[in-house]
């Protein structure tokens, strides 16, 4: 069974697991809502290497 993009997004966004995706350049380009709720940060703050800044500062 193949999932279309709509089905994939529904599964990823409704997952209780923190999910992120990185491109071949190593920069993160997606975080699901579970991740964002856990970190209490916006997608804009997390994109690229933004997520690492939060870890480094202990926020």
C-alpha cells in the first residue's frame, strides 16, 4: 500500500512521537507538532540548525 502526501501528513502530524526531517545538507527542514509542543518553540526557530541552539543553551 502506498500513502499519498495527505495520508502521510495526517500520520506524521497525529503521531505522539517527536518527528523531524533533515535534508542532504544536514539542515533540519521539518518538525511535527509533537516536537514543537515539547520544545515550546516555533517551526521558524527550529529550522536549519535552530534546534541545536535550544539544546546547547539548555532551554
